[in-house]
């Protein structure tokens, strides 16, 4: 399980716990979790124009947790 922060166009940050986040070819941000049988379940989809940035919380150099920015273009998945 990972923690993601989405900065939204309406100046609100959404902090969401999910197994994965991804950016589709259309630019939409999707959040998924895995059920007990290993199948991906979509938690939510944010349209491209509503999200200004995506970050994943993880341990950085030195052992401190910080928000690591994800790419603003192209398709990707982050676990």
C-alpha cells in the first residue's frame, strides 16, 4: 500500500492510500487497489484537467519520508 497526493486544480490536495496510481494516455489519473484474489479494483479516476500534480510518499535519501513527484506527461504506473 502506498500514499499518493494529488494536487487538484481547485487548490485542494487529495491524499489517498492505494496500491497503485497511473496516468493514462488521455492524461487521466487512476488509483487502484488489489483485492484478496489479486485482481485490480479501481478506487477512482481523476480527469486530466482536474489534476495539476501527483506525488508518492516514500523514503528519500537519509531515511526521511518525502513527497516524490510523478511525471506530468506520458503514461506511467507507480506502486
